[in-house]
C-alpha cells in the first residue's frame, strides 16, 4: 500500500512539473538570436597605436582625471599641473595630443602615434 502511494505521488509530481519546465524561458546561449556585447568599455575612447597596440581612456571629473583601461586592470591618472594634456601617476604617463597621443608605462610599454577611434 505504501509503495502504491509513493508511486502515485511520484507520478502526480511528474505530471505537474514536466509541463512547468516548458514554460521556463531558457535561451540557447549558442543560438543566433543573441547579439554580441560590445567589448569597448562604456563611455571610453579607444586609442589605436603603432604596432596594433590599443588601450581605452575614460575622462572623469570634467577632464581632471583620465581613467586608463588596460585589458587586465584599470588606473586613474590625474591631470598634471604643468601640462594640461598630460595625465600621470607614478611611472605611467598619458599625453593626449589628438592623433599623436602617447602612453608610457615605465620601461615596459610605449604606445606612440595613438589615434582616437570614432564610436560606432
């Protein structure tokens, strides 16, 4: 008698739950209905430099800070008091000069002839 009751309860639960699964809105992550998300950080300008190097900059605080966005980390660069186009913090220096913008990150990285890219 107990086994028949358990079978009945199991059959009842399956009958109730299986149709409920079809009403759950699961989307196929590999389907073509989804659009690709932008890889560009929001409100940032991409700079493309010699040697196909690139980085992103987001200006903050009415231009008094440049938020430098690398692929693996981000750095705030305050505007230098001696040059209105230069933003620096420690060894990192960004000079925003139109199509001749430069970025130096110590001795490791030197980005030259960096051009701001138009947003699409």
